[in-house]
């Protein structure tokens, strides 16, 4: 098996995917002065997964807690800048040179200064904006209330002149409220006060009602609607408001009105009855508004210049702070030596990376001018190492499909190697139509050809998923074209692509008849299904028989592959017990029953026999001694069947009984030999682990092992039957896809074509396109994908795959820039 000892990102050599990379537990002892640079270089390398040696300590008790707090504070400032830039519409500039030689202390000072300046500018702008909004409201009050007073004054003047002309004393009672001052005796005169302001429109009716009730009707209120929404000075949000004027009598009424205004969030503004003063105030307000507008504009320009200055260095600072934080988090996982002069770290790394790690340690010692170099050593341990498969952009998606079920145990056979081919193939068996396959291929080619551009963009959830699995869909589409050519279906229409049909009609009524009405006049159709079957009465029985038998053959072949993979696992881990008491009986059991059925199917196809295979398989169990009669497919079939039945029955206790006893015997022998063995390791933490591992072996629960083996045997025996039946979903979904496609073609497209009307043609074509894309290319693709996934996870992987490992998660800076805080 070829192994590549290059860096982590290279393309894998052939079969590199079968077993995970050999891993080793390494220990590094780093002097304090070079610790930061060492971890930084190892982060750039991205091939060490550090273990947390301070797990018993809280985050605040760790060595670099203060530095992490400091980085957190800087990260907060960066987030504040990002928020301000997004509000102002300033985009941070992408830094092409990812220079990391900027000093963190300088960054901290710079961020402090910029934050203080930005906060001050924002505070000033907010204050000016508030004043501007208040003056805008005041201007509206002056306009609307001024109109009201002016109209009142005009009507009062008109009424007074009318009264003087007619000289009717009784009509004095109808003079307006303000005019009463001139008509009433000065000693009995009541001085009316008034308040003006703005109230939110949705509260205006309630406001008026409560004012009326609180003062027992001793008020006079007028409201005027403002057509455009105004910015509220307190909240800074746009709101629809009304200008109000309330006339009242007495101080008690005034205090009540003020409290109600406060409760309703009504902003009050001073107003003079004098028309001259009103004009003067209006002039002053307009002048101040224009001044404020200029000042606010200058302030925003200054703020934008500052934000653009921040934007130039934003990405660089952000990356630096994230890196520093990641470095200090990692340093906190290292334990402090008793001398407090060096840090001790432990972690997993691939065996091939040892040289690169040592180079990084040496460079860090040189670059930090450390007088003492770092020490690198490999530790021996019984702990399970993490699983690390090196993948490329093609194999990553297939590996993720397998990992979604469970991460492979360290160095067990990886199902992804065969999944790359079997997954798209099983999908295509259910989706076989070369027209639909071409549609899928075109959509995927768009994603593949634009992958550089699309990978740097933020896509939606569904699009992100489709883009991540673009090579899986690409393979699925290629296999769909292949199986579509075998089924001879192009949007459910057959084409004689490879040759003319082998059959001709005997007479005119032949198209309505069964295959008896067809005469073979040419050689057999060379590739796939003969197009003449389409549309005949016997099409469905023929294709059902073909696809059902094909599903069983594919299923038995894949289950056999799964059992063969368990043999390679047992051989790799040098487990003779698993070979002789798991692999061998499983192969015998599966192939004596369903392997035999597969052979019968092939014989029946080759000989054209009319034997009933259901009858053969059922009576092989129920009446094994009876004669087969017309169901006999080959000589001595009865003896062969009895032999296979006997072997299948023997293989069940063969699987169940010997393995637990052999494991018990092996454990006793091992325990006797190791009970007083000395430990080779010198590292204290490792001794504890090794002792722990040894202690675990002492407790051998025979009953537990036996029950586990019993469950495993029952599961396999029942699973052999249910899993074979489960592969019939290939037939069912293929049939459903074909029939749906046929219905859309015949009942939509052909029916629309039957009308001599262009409008109906267009509607028919549109309905056909939407039905094909929505149902067949989206829903059916998803359905076939999920069924193929199930066949791999359950029927295939349960034969050999344990999937109880954990992923190798090295400390790396690769993803630091993309992470959200």
C-alpha cells in the first residue's frame, strides 16, 4: 500500500485512502522564551493535535488566562469596528500579503486610540443628530400651530367686524375663545394657557380622550396630521406624529397635562401667540437647522475617513488577533514544568510529519534567540489514536458521507474507497434515465467550472450543500447516463441508438399484443434494453423481472464485498479468531442461501428456463427432500441444495460458540504473562494510562462477551434475509422513476400536443419542464440519494465497519480567518 509522506494538503497516492495515516503520540518540551513562536509555527504546519494536560484547571487558573482576556478585549474592539463599518457601508480591504510580523502591543495601542476616537465621534454625531431632530420637530410645531393660530385670528377678526356691524348683543356668547378677553369684564377675566408639541399618531386618540377625562372636559385640543414621518429625537427611529395644541385653565390642569404628555412620549415645544415672535423663531430654527446639517455632514465625513483607515488594516488585525488567541488557547493546554522554565506538551501527529515538526521546533528556537532548543520525543501508549485520512476536493465529500455514519476506528478499512464508485452506481440504478442524467451533469458542471469563484462566496444552506457535494453529484450524473442507456430511457422515450430493434411486428395489431406478436428478425440488441419493449403490454412484467433480479445480484455482490472487507480488517489487525469464526461462517451462510439464489438467476437467464425461483428457495427450507420436477435448473441440484442448507445451518453455531471461549482463553494467557511485567515508559502521565489500560483487561466478563456474540450472530442471520430484501428498493425506485417520467411525457406533453392550439402547447411544455425539474430532478434525486445512503450505511457497512473512532483535529491556522467569533 503506497503511503505519501508529504504535507497534509497534497493529493493522495493510490489506495492511500484505505487505511488512516499511522499516528504517534509525541511529546515536546519547549523553553518559555520560544513557546509562543513554537506553537505559532506548529499552527502554520497544522499536523499536531495537542492534548489538554490541564483539564483539571478552570480557564482562569491557566498560565495564559490574562493574555486570552487581552485578546478577547481586542476581538471585542474588532467586532465593534466591523459593526460600525457595516452600518456605514465601508467594506474591509482584502489584504493580499498576509504579513504577521505586526506587533500585538502596537495593535492593542492602535485599537485603543481608534476606538476612543470613534466613540467620541459617534457621541458628538448622536448629540448633533438629536438636536437636529428636535429642531425639525420644533419647525413642524411652529408651522402647524402657527397655521392654527393664524386661522383662529382671521375668523375672530371676521366675527368681530360682523358683530360690530349688526350690533347684536346676544351673539357675543358665540365669540371665539380668545376673543372673550375683549368682551368680558376685566375683573372676571380668565387667563387661558396653552401647550404645543407632537404626539405619536397611533396614540393620538387615546391621548385626547385621557386629557379630556383627566381635566373633566375643561380643555380645548386641536390636532394636525404631519404627512411625512419624522425622526424621533429620543429613539432615533422614524415615526408618524401629529402636532397638538391644548388650551387649559389653571395650574392644576397644566400639571396634569404635562404628566400625561410625559406618559405618552409627547415632545413639547415652546410657542408664542405673537405673530412677529413666531416669524423670528422660525427664522432662527431654519438657520440652526442648516448649520447643524453642515456640521453633521462634516462629522460623518470624518467618521467615514476614520472607518476607511480602519478598513485598510482590518483583515490584518483581525487575523493577527484570532491567531494570537488560538496560540494562547493552545499554550494553556501545555503543562508547566516544575522548574517553571519550560512547557511540556503532548499530542498526536502523523508518523510522516515527525521531520517537519522537528524542523518547525528548530526554526522557532533559532528565530526566538533561545539558548536552549526544544526536545521532541515519541511516546508509547495504549490509547486509541485519532483517525486521519488525507483527502482531496474529489474524495472529501465521499469521506464525509461515511463519517456522517461514524468516524473509522484507527486504521480500520475505510468504506470510502469503494463508496466512491458504489454510491453513485446504486443511485443511478434507481435514477436511470440518460436525459435526466445529462440535466444533472450540466448543473454540476456549472458548479465545478466556477468552483474557484463560488468557494469564496457565501452561498445559501441548500446551495452550500450542493456545492460541497458537487463531485458526488457529478459521479451520480455520469452513472445515471450509463444506466439510462442500459434501460434505454431518455425522458422515458427509448431510442435505437446502438442498432435497430431485433424484433419486427408479425401483423398490424402487434403493438397491442404481448411479445408473442413480435418476430426476431435481426441480431440481439447489442447494449441495454431493446427499444421495442417500450409501450407493449408486456413491458412492465419484463422490466419488473429484470430489475428485481438485478437488484438481488447487486445486493448480494455488495454484501459479499462488505464481508470481504471484514477479512482484510481481521488480517490487518492480525485477528485469526475473526477470520475463522466470523469471516468464514458469514461467507458460507450468505452464499449458501443468497449466493446460490444469484447463481440460479444467472443460470435461468442463460438457459431461458421457466423454473419458479420463489418455489425453489421456499421449498429448499420447507421440503428439502422433495423432487424439484420442472423447477430443476441443472443436474444434481437437489444434492447441491441439501449441501448448501447443511453448511448454512452449521455456520450459525460456528459463528456463535467458539469465539467467546477462544477470547476468554487468550485473555487468561495474556493476563498470566503480563501480571508482573514492568512498565517501560518513564513519563508519569503515560504510566497512569498504561496501568489503566492493563487494569481494564483484568475484568473479562464472559457473559457480556457471549451475549454480544449472540446478538451479533442473530443480527447477521436475520440481516442476511432483511438486507437482501432491502436491496429490492433499487427495483422499486427505478420503476417509480420510469413510470413518473412516462406519465409526465404521455399525460402532459403528448396530450398538450394533441390540441391544435399554440397556447396549450406552451402551457403543456412549461408544465412538463416544471414537473420534470421539480419532481424528477429534485425530489427523485433526493429520494434516490437517501436510499443509496441507507444501503451503504446499513446493508454494506454493518458487515465490517465499526466506526467508533474520532477525527484527527490538528491545531491549524487554515480556518482561523473564516471562523466567526
